[in-house]
C-alpha cells in the first residue's frame, strides 16, 4: 500500500472509531438506566443472533448486563438461579412484558419501533426535529413517511425526513410483587409515585436518523 493510501486508510479508521465511540456514548444513558429499574421483574433480552434470554437484572455496567435466570433440575424442580452475562453489543432489545412493544432498552434505530409505540395512558413519543424543536403528544397515526401526533385537540403531521430522533416516554416497570387489589394497593408506598405521577417515567431511544435503520421483526425465541 502506498504512503498516501495508508494515510487515507488511517484517517478512515480514525473516523470510524470516533463515530462508534460517539454512538456508544450516546447510548450510555439509556443502557445504564437498566440498572435503575425494578430488579424483581423478569426481563426478556432479545439478542442480535436471533435468540432470547430471560431473567432478573443483577447488575449493569457500560459493556455488560448480568442476569439471574431460572435454573431447573429435572422436569419441574427449580434450583438456584444461574448467572448469565450478556455483552451490550449483543443486545437488540430488553423488554419487561409480552406485548408488542414493552421495551425498556433498544439497541437499534427503527422506524417500525416508532410506529409500534403503544397508545397508553401517560406514555407517548418524544420527537426531536432536525430544526431542534421538540414535539410531544399522542401518536394517532403513522405511515412509512410521516407521523401524526395529537397535541391538545389538534393533530399535526410530521414528515419522517424532518425527524432527527424519537424517544419512547414510558412508565418504569412497577414493583413485580406489588399488591394489585384495591384498596390494599393504596397502602403500598411503592405504588404512590405511580399514583401521583412522580419520577416514574423513563426515556427509551428508538429512532436516530443518523444511524442505519433496522426494521426487522423481532421475536423472543428462548435460548435454552
């Protein structure tokens, strides 16, 4: 390789390394929030190889997610859980339920995921336009080319080409062993923040216009 060619190659590698590092730094906040959600809930972790593992979260660091997964001895006897370590770069999604979009972390940029944001009370998309304007409201419609978002009583259409980022603003997973019957539930102080809407939301980035788009359909095929 000529000296000029080697120089260009070095520059390209430096740029690629910088972009990769920037991407990881940009994802840090969302990834590290996995360490702040309920530890008793069983989460499904969808991996890039098409398989899925389930377990409770033991710890999170910038490169690794540690889960405690149920271990069985024989057909039905459950013994001490086994510890499973999952590399961050192997993770596509982390979910806290069986719904189509019960996502607490996403490791991809996907317009399909934007369109899948559910119509739930107190959950909504947060859309950052390329102009810097922030739009929040109920997602009432979507196509491959635009979103329709309701604010107050009016809906506005936003072209996909005008969108820089989309975050899913959702409720944090509630305590897994909370009392679910009224009025006993009211006596559980762990649910009071949810009743009064105080500090119970989390932001899950799902679309970044600067990244390659991955709109594949993800399924949780449990890895044995």
